[in-house]
C-alpha cells in the first residue's frame, strides 16, 4: 500500500547492480524509483534528484554482464536525466543553494567522464559561483573543489599474477606483502598525466607496475577549481599493496639469473 516504502530498497538494489556492471538492470531499477516518486509526489519533487542522477550515470558505461549485446551507450540520453535533476533543483526554494550546487557539480562530473570538457567547465563554473557568494558557503566550495576528486576507479589486482607454470607452487607458503608506488599529475581536465613509477618492492614483480600504470591512466577525476576555473593538481602519490608467495619470488629470481 505504501509505494514510497519501496524507494529505499530499490535504490539499494540499483546501486548494487551498478557496482556489478549490470547497467541495464540498474537503469530499469532507477526508472522504477522515478515512476514511484512521480506518481506519489509529483514530477518536480526534490527526492527525484538522486535517482535521476544515478539513472543518467548508467549511460556512461557499457554493460559487461552479457545480458544484452555490448554497445556504446547514448550519452545524450544520460545528459537529459542530469539536466532534469538540475531543473528540479533550480525550482527549489532559493535557500536550498547547496542542493543546486551539488546537482550542477554532478552534471559537470557527467561531462568530465564523457569527455565534454567545455560543458564540464561551464557546469562547474555555475556551481563555483553559487558556493562563492558569501563566506558561509565557502566550506562547501572547499569540499567540492578544494582538491581533485576521483570519479572513476579501476580495479588493480591485489595478488601477483601467476602463470600456469607457477600455479600450485608454494601454495602452503604464507602470503607476503609487496608494493608499487607511483607519482602523477591530474591535469585541468581530470586526467592522469606524467605518470611515473618510483618504487617497486620486490623489484621482480614488474607485471604489477604494468597493472598500476594501465589502470591509473584510465582514471577520471573532478579537477580542482579556483577562481580562474579548472586547474592541475600536482604531486599525487599512489601506493598499491599486493600479496605474493616466496616461491613465486624465488622462481622470478631464478629466471632472471638464467637470462643474465
């Protein structure tokens, strides 16, 4: 009888589906939420903003579950949901400036991920102006724009990659911990540049540096902003820890000695 009681569990379901790359199903679930809220509260209710933004974000990615054929997603459709969320936020009372600023930032994030940097800059600028109007708003400005914010994160293996000739070798060994440390700059478009690996321990696990550098290059950030617009964020340090077995390390050292 209480349809609105379904909103919270449906949002949780949509979020879980999104995290598992089931974007088609996540899209359908968020649409259910939107329909329920529209039916019970109207088409301009502020509670529509979150599901609309999440619905729009599903159009940035390709479903990898195999439930439907792989295909590029129409970002224009996703953009329309974000823009509708902004319009709803704009219709809120003038005192709800924080909600409007965050919604405009979400639209800017959508443009950043999709590579439309001019539109992203415009959306961020509108949000910046809103949170800069008076000192009480500067705390939110620092939170939103004071540092680069990760919008996408790629998975990096937590264990060394083991080829068929070492499978089963040393399975009884305790897991040891290694690490890869890299430095990079986030440019004004939110992309990783000047990526460099500074340390690998143990140095024999070169494949881990390949994983780290490949995945870091794919990451997208909301760029840091100041009064001039998006700016680069220098001197970023990233450390990835991984596990390995002593038998794997011994085998790699033996191979290196044979090659030498």
